[in-house]
């Protein structure tokens, strides 16, 4: 029996907990350690046999880890951690700031090549699975338009923006796609849709004692880059309602390519995700690509990679002959 792939986790929040759960479901993998910037004594591992170690001991465990899964945030953590750790480990991460991916790729690629490692970046469902389906749609239907819809789902970044508003004690935000817009795209008509026509925002807010509800609502709905370009509703609820009804992190969405072939035959291709837990699904994608990262590294392919560079067969624990027999 082949040795199991040894996985390390760098960062232990919602995504890190999802990676633990995903690794536990993979017979060809084992979790060798969780590395945290917090006091390890304050972190409760999922099992007593999983070591929780301080971040500054990471480099001491280079020989114990086949793939390091980076579970930090895209805003501040990964721009620093991605290149720094790719110089010493084969890594996989979920960097998701779309506009900054080219620059991030360059930084990670330089570091990974210098260290002789492989680093698969921007893995998840968007970027990630949605990216692949946008590429396939364009390649298969060059005469067409691609549409991406997100939700209904809880947006962590937009929820954080709501919570930063003065007078807000707690809150969440859901992105909700327009059913009318989706139906128009599915019809094959290729509509031109504005940002406001494609999605709306729903906010659920707990006010601080004495806060002005009207002022809070106004600050949210006029917030540039987050809510000003959307039809946004703000509902005020109690802390108990927030904890009871909005603790889960569902998400999902659609990628639709609407095009034509031949003498004008309408063709519509759709990929859909409906996720009960955004971080757990993202973690599952990361773990599958960790397997691919190890295989690419073993084959001598160093440097940064994206989902566009990874053959799908490398994601599966099954050998190529079994995949041909069962899935082709």
C-alpha cells in the first residue's frame, strides 16, 4: 500500500476546520499538524492525536509535510504567507481577490521556483470550479456570453463590511441572484444585465443600544463598492435571532454560457452549486488539489499553478486505468 499523503494546515479558522473534515474522508491522506498564530493551548483540535503547533515552528517540520494547505484570509494573510511558505513547502491556497490574482501568481511563482516547490493558488469554487466552467463555456461555445450568478448565500466579506458600520452590534449579508435574470439567460436570449439587475443584497442587523436605525440603514445601502450599486434591504433583528437563524454559512451560484453553433442553434451550458457550508466545500476542493499538487511536484513541475494547469485526473485518488473504466 502506498504511503499516505501527509497534510499540514497553516491557519485554523472556519476553512482550517473544513480541511480537517475533508482530510478525514480521504483514505490516502493523513493530517500531521495544525499550525496557528494563536496560543496552541487555546486551540482545540478535532481529535486528541492531532498536534497543534505554533506558527514559528513551521519550518522545523518541512520534512514531515508533503502538502501545506494555507487557510488564511485573502486580504492580509495570503499575500504574505503564500510566497513565504511556497519557498519551503508544496502548497495549495484559496486566494480569491480576483483582480489581484495575476500579481499574486507572480509572487508565489518566483518563490516556489526558487525553492523547488509546487504551489497551486486560488483554489475553491470561485475562483476555482467556476473559473474552470467559464473557460470550458468559452472554449466550447466561442459565439456566446458567459454569466456568473452568486447565491443565495452568506457573503463573509460583505458581512464584515456591515459589522464595521457605526451602531452595528452584529450582522450578516446575503447575496441573492435575480430569478428573472437567470431565467432570461437560460432562455438563450443573451441579455445585457447591469450589476443591479443580476443580484440584490439582504442584510440582517443587530443594533447597538441607542443606535439610530435610520442612520445605520443609510450607511449600509449607500456604501460604495459593497451596496451602493445593488438593491439592498436592511432588516433589524435581535441578537438571539442572529445566533439562531444566521449562524450557518450557505452559498453557491451558477455559471451559464449561452451561445450558438452551426446555423444558429441555441446552446446553453450551466454549472450550479448549492452549498450548505461555504468553508467546508472550499476546503474539500483544496484537499483534492493538494493531492494534485503532490503529484505535480513528484513529476518535477515546480512553480505556481492554477486550476487551469491541473489535469482533472490528478484530483482523484483512483488510478488512471480505473478512471477510464468507471467514469469515461
